[in-house]
C-alpha cells in the first residue's frame, strides 16, 4: 500500500472561484493565471475547472505548449515574455501573446521573421521595480514597438506591489495613468488582490491566487469573506499514536515538551511532501475533521499532532493538512490553506506551489 498522503484538486471550486473573479470585475475579461503548474494544481487538472476563462497567463513556454495540447485555442499570455530570441518562434507557431518588458525584447522582435504579427503587452514598471519600462521611457518603447511590422496590437500592463496591503495601488495607478492616458490599447492591471480589494476597472484582470481558493490579503480577509472555495486538499492519515507523560518531548531537537499526560498522533506527512518545516507547534490541522494542532518539529516524512480534542482517533484516522476534511456530526469540516500558511509564517501561494512530486495528486469534485 502506498503512503496514505494525497492531494485532491477540486475542479468545481476552481470554476466557482473564477466566477468570483468575473463578479468582482464584471466588465473585464479574465486571465486565469496558471503559472507554476497552476500554482501546484497541475495545468491539465486546473484547465478542467478554469476553461471558462477568457485566456490563460503563465510564464513557462513548456506550460504554454501543454495548454495548446489540451486544445485551448484562445489567448495565452507569457507574463515574462521571451527569455531569448528563438522563443519568438514558438510564440509565432502557437500564437502566444507575450509581455515586452525590456529593450532587449524589442530588439529580438525587430529581428524576428514572421508572417503573423504578434499581440504584445507592453509592461510598465510603475513602482514594483521588477519588470517593465519606467514611466518616462514607456512612450518611446511604445512608439518603437508600434513601428514594427512584427507587432500587431499593443496592450498596456503593469503590476502592483501592495494591492493586498495598506499602501494600496494609488501611487502606481497614478504613475501608470499619467504615462499612458493618451495611448490606445487594452489595459491589464489587476492581480487577485487588486481585483477583489480595489475593484479596478481594466480590460483584462489577472486572477491567480483567488482562483485556487486562497485569500490574497489574509489575514485582513479570509476566503469566506471573498466567497472563495479551496481548490486543493492535502490529506493523509495517522500511522501511529504515542502516550506522553509530563516532561516527555516530541521529535527532533525536543522542541516540544508535554506539560501533562497527552496523547499524540503521528501523521504520514513531512517536509519532503511539501509541508512547511517552519511550522512550529500548534499549526492548525484536522484529525477526523476536528481542529487540533501540530506538536514539535516537522520531520522529512512525518509530523505529530495533539489528539487531546479527538480522543477516539487512532491509526488510520483521517488527517487534513489543508482543504476539506470529513464531516463531523453531519457538518462539513474545512481548514483554509491560509490558516496553515499564516501559522507557518508564509502565504498560501507558497504552500500550494510546494506540494512535492512524490505526493499523488488527482482531480475530485
Ligand atoms: C502571478 C501574477 C499574477 C497573479 O497574481 P495573484 O496574486 O496570484 O492573483 C498577476 N500578474 C502577474 C504579472 C503575475 O506574475
């Protein structure tokens, strides 16, 4: 029998969450952002739930090929554009739209031989200082691109650094608006946080994390507030129990010491499965649908959980690391990935992307 750990991808939740993006930006078209293998969910599995999107945004060319192999004929946007000149050949062949964020990419386009002019998204660095042309250089980049026979339509794009936090988007929005107000073309500005929190009106919103059922601004708001459903469950089982006496310690480094008699369970899940090793004691977890916490350090293949709230639990009991758990007294149980991430000092994004290849993953309702 394989180890009992597995990940489930909830296809109907993906579709539901995409609907939330549409409701939050009713006049926009929606890019489903599926970079990083659809935030760890798998492009093919995610596609089943997100095929109602207007387009798919990602950055790995091999992932774009996988989408075309699924027979997706609609728009695909490369969020970082091309990495080297010959990537443009794949863009021509697969009709990929691509971001242009630097001078070099304009030069590659100018030298590219193609029958089919490309649709490009010209990116502005409006304050994030990662990719894009500075506002003062934006117009001249647009003029050069616009003069190229290799270029068809030019859309305008930027990315927010603080859409999820107190600084907000206004400072970047005004830099973008000032430098682009008289340029034609569709606009793409908003990630999940900007879409949900700021309700920005632009032509193409880029919905990533919200599609997967994690709140972009947790703990300010949670998935219930935004009406999102978890798209991934990571679950396993207890493979042992231990009865601790006061003073007994648990795991490597003896970081946890029992204060009183305490029963714990050992779960087949560790950092080699993608569970965060940084999670200290009392990171939330469900056992048979009942919320409890971890005890001691996470090791490679195992972690320990407090069984005080679930005295009936034993070997084989169901453990939910995040997502949907078994019903308790007829009521469904749920542990949001954001709760786990927050306790472990990280974000839902990192946890879902980190589920390890050794964890079997499959689609579920
Ligand atoms: C990843 C990414 C997004 C999606 O962001 P979320 O916070 O996951 O919604 C949008 N735009 C760009 C450029 C990205 O790289």
